[in-house]
C-alpha cells in the first residue's frame, strides 16, 4: 500500500514530494492516510483518502457537494473577517490535472485535503466540555449552510435516514428469517414492532410543511468534529461525504445517540446503558448555541424525538443485519449485532423514561436562545 500511495501522490506533486504516509483516523468506510510532503523547504501535512465507491457510488457528485459546502463556509468566514480560516473549514486541493479527484488505473477515487494542525478528535466523550463543543460545532455547521445558493445537494446515500424504509427491510428480513435467528430475538422484535410508529412522525411533519428539509451532516459522531488541541474548542466538522439534504433532527438525534451514554455501542451489560442527563444538557446547549436560532418551533419541539428515532433506527439496522446473517456490519463474536441492537433499544427506553425532563431542558434553553 505504501508504494500504491506513493504512486497516487505523484498526481498531486504540486503540493510537495512525499516523505511519509501512514494510516490515519478511525473511520471504517474510506482508506485514509496522513501524508507528509516536502514543499518549499518545509514539511506540510495532508490527508489523502480513497473514497469507497462501493458505499458512495457517485464520487464525482459527492465531491460537487463537498466543494460547494466547504466553499460556502469559507466565504462566510472571510466575510466575518476570521483570521483562522484554514483551521475552521476543510481545504480540498487539486491534482496536477486540475481536478478535485484523481482516478487511478484501478478505478479508485482519491482526494487530497490539507491537514489541520494542532487539532484532535476523540472517539468517546471524555468530559462535558467535549460534548458541548462537538454539538456546538455541528449546530454551527448547519447554520452556516442555511443560505447555500444553488439547487439541492446530491444524495450521496439515498434513503440513508429513511426510518419507514429501514422498518420495511426489517419486516422482510423477519419474514424470510434466512439465518434462523428470529426465535433468539423475540424480545427485540416485539420492542421494535411496538415502537415502529415513531418512524412515521417526522416524515408526516415534513409532508405537512412543518419541518423543512435542510443541509445536514448525517454522521454526527463526536469523532467527526476537530477540536483545538490546546483549548479544546471546536474547530470544524469533518467527514463530509454524507452531507446532503436531511433533517436537523437527524443530526441532533445522532448526537444524542452517540454522546449521551458512556457505554460502548456493543455493551453486553445493559445496566450500563443509560441516557445521562448531564451529557444531554451539554449537547443540547451546544447544539442550540451553535445553531443560533435558525430552527423553527416544530423542530425545537421534536429535538428529543429525533434522538429516539435515530437510536431506534440504528437498532433496527443492527437487528435486521442479525436476522439476515450479519451481511452488512462487521462482527467479532456470535450475536454481536444482536448485542448492538439491544444497547440501542435500551437507550431508547432510557430516553423515554427521562423524556419529560429532557423536554423541560429543551424549553429552557430554547427560550434562552430566543432572548439572547
């Protein structure tokens, strides 16, 4: 792979001579490398990525989104007189052929992005400040794109957060039961069937014109925000391949799912799985502070529902994969996907048990933002 990366980087030679390349980050979709190159007597760092075109089937359309979004954010930062622009938005660099992507002889798609120095990511929330800063950056990311000119962005993964379709896929997997596992997941199947109505709520509100389709990140895990290595403050959102039309509530919902419980996604001891109110408080304040008032009343009223819906949907995907014999998600033990499903459904239960208090906090901080 080192020789392969070296060959690819030759097509970005205007950005320096390759000195070192090593695997980088914790992503599971694209192949990512931290590259050091000599340029004008100095070492410059880049992030070189091979876009997984089995997952993202139209890399060219993806990059159109990528460049439109980062370009618009850069213009906003320039208009504000920001002096740290290259650390607050990703910078896509062109190949020697003047393109945003290099297509190698095997048909792989590669892009080069300037590395943001003195930054870090965290895979698990370590403190409430990290929860707040990450959520704030995702809220700010959406706010910056509310007025993106031009037509809608491309759907890089169609129906990515389509709850009704995910539920239909589950029903088909249950009817087929090709792996003979339905009997071992009776409790989870019953739980999902009793909660499936949740998937219809937000699409109905969209159809009624009460919730707008916006530009959303769609993968708002905490490790998709860069934090300043010295101050811990949020810098910018990264991993922009899933930026496309969606609902703000999906982004906020995935923050709840991934940042409010200290348990691992595949925790087998369900007593450890809990929506922790102090974490919810931090991500709620952060997201609303970053959003800066662009959310409408119906969106605000349904922020907690967004968390329930996304968590239930991810659990549905794990359960569906378990019933079909673990075809999509990588597993490392027997019943791994069922364990993952159980943690998601337990988190849904925990949200439901605390929903009244969560809604009270939403009202409190929404009013604060309106009067600020």
